[in-house]
C-alpha cells in the first residue's frame, strides 16, 4: 500500500456572514519538497461553508485513493463535527435540520476515499500555513469575478 501522507491546511472566510467569501488551501507532501496552494472566491456565502468547502476541495485534489491526509483547520465547526463523530449521526438522519447538507454529503464522499484525520489549530496565532490560508481565502473573496455558491444561493 502507498503510504503517501499529505498535510492539508485550510481556511475559509467571509466578509459579512453571509457575504463575499473564499477559501484557501496549502497542501504539503510529507517528506517531499512538494507544496501547492489553491483558493477560490464566492459572491455570497458563509464562513462555515467556506471552511468546509476548503477541506472538500483539498481532498478532491488527491489523485489516488487511500492517501493518509492530516487536515489542519481553525474551524471548530468542521474539526469537531468529524472528530467527535457528529457528522455520521447527522448523515443517519439525512442531515435533517442541519446547515450545509450539500457540503456535508460531498465531504463524506471525499472523506471515505482516504485516511483522513483532523487537527484543530488556533486561528490568527502565527501558524505560518494557517496564516497563508487565511490570506489566500480573504484575497480570493476580493477578486473582481466571484463564483456563485450554488448550495447557498440556489
């Protein structure tokens, strides 16, 4: 089995909640000099949607199945939902009365392709990759042309 391991750093942002938003991703392969950055901005969204979308988009970038991925996020919403198992209970109830079911369903699809663990990091605490993700997310939200967050705006 391929023991490839990647560290994924993510952050989401919205200026206003809801408001223009974006996400930032930094991916680093463990033991290799490989590092990539990704970001995208949206016209109207929420902070939590961007935090979760960042993780989804990062996992989608993994080309092979069964990669060991450690996700570093400053979002308690995302980290706790997975690490404390809440999302699996929500899934059993078809996400009834939960926000962002479209993203949680997509997250679980991507999550189950790999070995994913989460580590919460304190935001705005001079963590270099987290700071970079925050910068990417905010800058993406300021682009002159922004995508529509279909799940939020319909």
